[in-house]
C-alpha cells in the first residue's frame, strides 16, 4: 500500500507539492488527472527519489517502509517502478544489457538468484511479443532513436520484466497511436492482481476506458483537491478542470 | 631540462662500449641531447606535459641477471595476458626473452640487440632512445604474407628502490600486400621508465592492425614515440588504450605517403588519482585521396589530467584528403582536467577535414533513470562510463579468430582500472 501524508516539496525554492494526501491500497489502480504544471510528474519524481527536490514536510511509505529515506535503487528493490513521462536515452548502453542488469540488481537485493543471458532472453522475448515489440529492440541502445510510442512501450516492457508492486505510469498513453494504446493498456492490465497497484497519470479519459481505475484523483496546485470513482474522469472530460478547481476552493 | 638528462648521460658514458650498433649514431644523439636537454613546457608540443617528475629520479641499468630470471618469479604477470594460444614476443625489463617467446610461423622476427639499426629520428625522446637503446623487436612480413595475430609483451619487474629505465627500439616492416595484427601489452610493477621508439613501414596495399594496451604500473613513466609511413592503399589501424603510468605519453607520427592510404589513430584513456596521460598525434597527408580517422575518449577521475594534441597537416597537392578527428572527455571529478589542442594545417585545395572536442560530466538524468530501475549508483556510473568508451572501443577491428577473447580481456582490464580509480 502506498500512503502519502501531507507531502510538501519544493525545487529551487519553488513550492510544487503543497500538502498532498493520497492512499493507494494494494491491488488497486488509481488515476491522477490534473492541469499542466500541477505537480503530477513532480510527485512521481519525489516518490522515486530523483535529486533536486526538497521535501519540507510530510511522509510517503510503501507497505509501511519510508520511501523518502532511501536511495532510488532501494525504492525500486522495494517494488516501486516509474514509467517516465520522458524516457531517457542512453547512448552506448544496449537495451538487453540494461534490462538484465536492472532485473538482476533487483533480484540480488531481494536475495533471489540472478538470470543468465539465456534465461533473460527467454523472458524478454515473451514480454516483447505481448507488447508487439520487435526483438531487434533488444540490440539497440536504450531509447536511442526510438519513436515516441516505442519509448513508451519500452517503459511498459521494463515494468513487465521488473514486476513492481507499485507502478507509477506518467502519461504513458501520450504519443501512442490507437492500437498501441490498447497494447500498452493490456500490458498494464496483465499485471493487475492482489499484489499489484498502480498510479496512472493521464490527461485523457480514453486510457481509463482500457485501464479502468478503482479511484480517480484530481491534482491541482500541488494537492489532491478531489477524489471519486471512474465517473469523475468523465465529469472532468465534460466540464474541464476550472469548474472542479473552483468548486474545491 | 639539463638535470633530467644528467642521469641518462651518465648512464650512456658508463654503458656506451657495451651497447650494440653504430656508436657514432649514439654519440650524435648524445651531443644533440646535451645541447637541447629534454623537452620542457616552453615547447609547443610539450605545453601540457612536464617531464619534471622524471628529473627527480636516477635510473639504474636494467638488472644484469635479468636474462637468468625464472618466469616463476614473475607472479601475476601471466595472468595479465589474454588466454590465447598466439605467437608472443616477450620483453622483460626491456630485454628480449627467447625462452618466454613463441615465434610466429610467418614473417621474420629478429632482435635489435643482434641487428641494431637506427632510423633517422630526431624527436627529443627518439634521441634519448637512440643513445640508450639495448634491445627491441624487428618484425618483417614479406610481401603478400598474412602473419596473423602476434602479441608483443613488455614486462617490468619491481626493482624495489632501484628504478630502471629501458629504451626498446622496435622496427616493424610490412611488405606490399602483407598483413599483421599486433597486440601490445605493457605491464609492470614499481617505478621504471619505458621509452620505446617504433619505426613502422606499411607497404603498398598492406594492412597493419596495431592494438596497444598501456597498462603500466601506476608509478611508472611510459614515453612512447611511434613513427609510421604508409604506402599507397596501405592501412594503419591503431588503437591505444591508456590505463597505466604515473606519467604516460604516446606520440604518433604518421606519414600518408601514397594515394588512398588510410590511418586510424584511435585511443581511449582511463585515468585516476594523479595520473597524467598524453596522447599526441601528427598525421601528414602527403598524397591524394588519403584518409585519417581519430576518435579519442578520455575518462578522468580524481585529480588526473588528460592531454590530447592532434595535428593534421595536408601538403600542397594532397587533394581529396579526408580527415576526421574527435576528442571527448568525461570528467568524473571537479579536480580532473582535460587539455585538448587540435591543429589543422592545410595547404591543399579540395580537402575535407573536421575536428571536434567535448568535455562534460556524467548526465544526472541518465544516472537517475538507471537508479530508478534498481541499479546502484556505482554500477550506474560504471555503465555510463563504459557507454562513453563504447564508441572508441567499437573502432577496433580485430581478426575474428581472437576477437572475442581480446575484447573480453580488454573489458576485464578496464573493469580493474575502474576499481583502481574509484569512479
Ligand atoms: N527545476 C525546476 N525549477 C523550477 N520549476 C520547476 C522545475 N521543475 C519543475 N518545475 C515546475 O513545477 C511545476 C510542476 O511541474 P510538473 O512537471 O510536476 O507538472 P505536471 O503536472 O507533470 O505537468 P504536465 O501535465 O504538463 O506533465 C511546473 O510549474 C514546472 O514548471
Ligand atoms: Mg508531467
């Protein structure tokens, strides 16, 4: 279970998260929607431990463990995964080597045996097939020269292989064509189960037709200003944010 | 730098009647050295590299009983060599060891000590070598012979408080259409000076692949001068990997003397602590349609210093020259420093020459991306450093038979170097 209480965070003296409360129980998928610049990506970065943010107040725990006190790789080993809004290119780092190093780092941290090259390849091929990804993607450098949609698919592939207990998907749907959207949504739905929870950040109600959330939250000005069921996304689509924000103020 | 030469001149005075070859040539080199001294930073070509630390050491002769030394007394050295059943020419403290060597089947291999011959080389370190050279390898590949892969190994043992200097004189000649792949490995322990000079001739249509792994002791001095002359359609494909030495410099002078010749002078340096590594090149395009390619990568940790000086000279009439040079440095610490000096001197028309240089640190976003996948910071850093080096390492073209072993060997040496410099 992800539990965030009264989280305040700033970057370069600019306050971005301003008393954010959020609970995602294990096994549930929650969506976060909100206007540009509201702080959605900032939340995902603060949770996953990117440098440069200063948490001035509040807590964030995953299954009772303090996330904010540990290094990003330790958070990943606990089961946290972030699908980046803008996946990073790694020239000179082969995708297969990257994926296997990541899987084995987490397996080591959890006291599991490491995968050899062949075992890895078998697993990767299965997941890539589900995502309609060409095997050749393994030989290429991580995200280098990938199209926008290919980068997003590569994020979902990482999620499928790393099997997190909490996945944060930051606009994984943007830049995807209609078929890809369905494939990626199927990829997320395949992970759903009693031990998996997700925080899906999106601007589009359409994604939530495929990944039906248990709860929808509206993030504005650094806090959750309203929460509801899937119908809240439809309301936002119809009325826009202004009305919701005004009503909450 | 008179002080620095004094100890070498004294050695020459003591040794000269025992040295092989034409004494007059050595006396001339000696006279020139007395006049010029060792280079100082006042010289443009030595602007970034000071030989002062050399002046503080008095070098003794190589141990006289070296030829009797049992290889069993060289623990560790042989584990530093690739696990390949290849011909090998082994030098210990600068002297050829026939008992440790395995000759190649093709080509002629000789010893400078037995057939001393000097090329006319006039650089200050060439002169030092000419004055004191005792041994070296002579490799001659006849026309149209493919000699395969040969290892050239230089071992220096720890002489414990009695630093030695050795000045091997190597001559490598490929006849027209000949081929040779030479992999050099220089390793050692303790303080010493390794001052090799190479005279390289690549005949028309010949191909010389020259891989140099400089992995000397971290207290050693490595000052190498290479002179290569290429015929028409000849290829000189060299790669220098500089990991060792307290002070190391490799200076390569290449003359493209026939049409359609091609020279690759690629390099990577990986330095930490107070190491100083200098890669200096001069390519002289003297004929039409020749190419030169240089990708030089420097990874600098601690307060290490990297130097790259790359000069491209295109003579009048050397039209259709195609020169490319790229030097990049990754600074892993605020105290590390890179000095880079490209120089283009072009007297021909219709020439394509480009050069570029970048200096930067590891990318924070890339580091975070790796860490967010569960990879610890140290591993993430080493992955990105490897990625940075990958472009240079991919330039090495090796014979398929030994390629994978040699690449694995280089990887392992790089990994060890990473451990030594605390990325
Ligand atoms: N390094 C920074 N310095 C100053 N302000 C920053 C910095 N990084 C982010 N911000 C600001 O923080 C605010 C929140 O940004 P964030 O990326 O979290 O928004 P978002 O909700 O993800 O928006 P979008 O929907 O456009 O992706 C924005 O106003 C942004 O400009
Ligand atoms: Mg965002």
